[in-house]
DNA sequence: TCTCTGCTCAC
DNA sequence: CAAGTGAGCAGAGAC
C-alpha cells in the first residue's frame, strides 16, 4: 500500500531521504528546528520522534476496519429525521430558508422571530448562533430545540456517517488515516483524511458511530487503553504541589478530592454540583482560564467563580506559584518546555497588546502540560511497539487519540497485550505521581470504553 | 476555484 | 479582554 505521507522510511534512511524529498525535508526541519544539534533535543529527536516515524507508518498501513453497512443504515435514519426537522423548522419560521447558513438563520431568529432583544454579534457583524447561545434561548421559542437537534444530526451525517464508508480502502476495506507528526504547536499528533481523533463520544447519537469501528476479523477484539487524568497528573508533577500529589497518590477520584478540599467537606459528602465545579476548575487550570471563563462555563456569577478559584489556590497554592513561574520563564527565555525539553517559543509574551500577551501567557501555562502528555504517550507508543515485536505478537496498534491507544488484539493474545501495554504506558516516564491507565476489550470501539 | 467565516466534533 | 490543541463541513464571496 502506498502511503500519502512520507513516513515509509526507516530512521536510518531518513537523512539520505531528506536530501531527495522536499516534503520530508520540510517536515524534518520542523522537528529539528531550531536547535537539533544542541544536546537538549537529542533524546527527544533520536529516541522518541525518529523511532515513532515507523510506529506511525505501521499504524497507518494497518488501518481500522469499519462496519459500513451499519453506517449506511444510520445515514438513512438520519436522513428521515433531518427531513422532518427541516419541515418543522421552516413551518415555525413561517418561510423557507437555508438552515445550514448561520447568516440566514441568525436573521430569522433575531429579526423575524425576535427571540431575544440582546442578540450577540460575531466579529463580522453577523448574529451569533452557536450552540451555547442558542441553548440560552431554548425555552423562548420551540424552533430553538429543533435547530439544535438539526445541527447535531447534520454534523454527524456530513462529517462522519457519510464520508467514512467512502474512505475505506477498496483492497482491504479499512480506513487508513494520516497521523501527522509535525503539525501542532505543542507536540501532539494530528490526524486527517479522515480525522480519527475526533470521532463522537459525548452524545448518545454520536456514540453510535463508534460502534461501527470494529476488529479486522472474528479472531480479533478492540482494546482501548487510556491514561487516567494524565494532564492533571503532569501539573501535579511539574508544580510539585504537595496536596495534589497526595491526592493522586491516595488513588481517590481527583475531582471529588479537589471538591472536598475546595468546599471544606469530607470526600464522601461531596455533592454532584461540588464535584462538577471542581472538575471545571481542574480543567480550567490546564487552559489558563479566568474567573470570567469559569463563570460562563458553570453558569454562575463571576463573584462565585472567583470565590471557587480563590479557594482552589488556597488548597493548591504551589500550582499558582508554578503558573506564575512558567510565565516568568517564558518572558525571560522566550520559550517554555515539556518534560522531554520540547520547546514552544512565545514571542508574543512581550507584546504591548494585552489581548495578544494574554494569549501567549495561557500558551505558556498550557504548552508544557499538553506537550508533556504528548511526550509521554509517544514514549509509550515506541515502547509498546518494541515489546509487541519482541514477543512476535500478531496484534496491532491502530489508533492514538492524545491520551488513548487502541489495539486490534488477537483473542489468544488479550492477556499478554493487557500486561505489556499497561507496563509500557505506566512506565513511559517516572514522575512524582503514578501514571495509571484504564483498559477495556470489546467487539467495537464504543464498547471498549 | 480558492479563501475565509462560523460552527462543532474530539482530547 | 475573558479556555488550550486540532480537523472538517457548508455557506458566502472574491476571482
């Protein structure tokens, strides 16, 4: 099979190859830049990125099998429902219009139907009609609920259900995505043609698409293995915050443990709301979120949000210190780095424009966390592949989704694979907090979660 | 045909 | 001002 990306070469061949092929020279340069000959990048480049080239090559060549009949049936189901919704929406609007046009939709909602007196506009002056805005008006007019459902089903059909069967290779019937190694700013992989890193999982209807991702034959099963809370564990390790490290070492549910600390209660008495607020703060921390952002996310007042954040940093004070330190480092050195010394340069950290500077500061906080997670799973992938080949297994690694690896496992090898993958992933790096994985094996990707 | 915009899917 | 990293779709308008 001919790959679309130039990874069908061994690390040993890569330098010669680079001279001949403009594309891979360009890609390599991006990995190498700006200072590959300096010692700090040797380990990352020669022991992680270069060996990963052949791991990705195999993943891409193996591909993943798809139940196309199931997707075709689902597509017809979606069509029928979309047709009904289309009629109902136009009837409620009192005139035909293109529901897929945010411009036309905004004019119908905010001018003709006047569902709100304080309509928000986008930067180009159109009415904003995004999901979070429509949800706020869901009870103001029956058309809103219909539009939200229409948008969801349209997305599923046009992005996943219809394109996936057409992307099956005619020879082996599998989907062969590209996993790009040199695209992102943080060191993550990206996936395209098709993107297999954003297959739906959150909504009930969307999840059904995962059911169509299946093992290659009846002798195989899909095994999904994901790192548990890897980014929060990395913050704990990078910041050396004693409270968060202790929380992870105790093995408790981290969001519940955070809620117990923030709301001064025992872990058994944490309410659902408290846990969900703590979870939102934990995620917000990773992104450099403000009180304003948290307030919007949780639909609470800014004062309440600030109270929660203050209580959070009272418990996890070292995390606050760490965040200040990493921004100061970005100002001083012009870059931040991951646990494997991967750098992200942030020239905007010196911008006179506060908005631009704010972006760079959030990048400074996020890049070491997201990038270190990428470092860890890349090390694990190389280790897993090495162990699988040493044991001469016929199981295959077939997907990477940032904190998750998916394997097509021969049924006779399930137990060996479970042990091998757990060992490789949990021991990819040694940090102050344990790296834990969760794994499940089933006859499709949905049930392997 | 190409590019931009707005939106929505994932981690 | 205000949550990080991506990919892909349809509409809209420039060419």
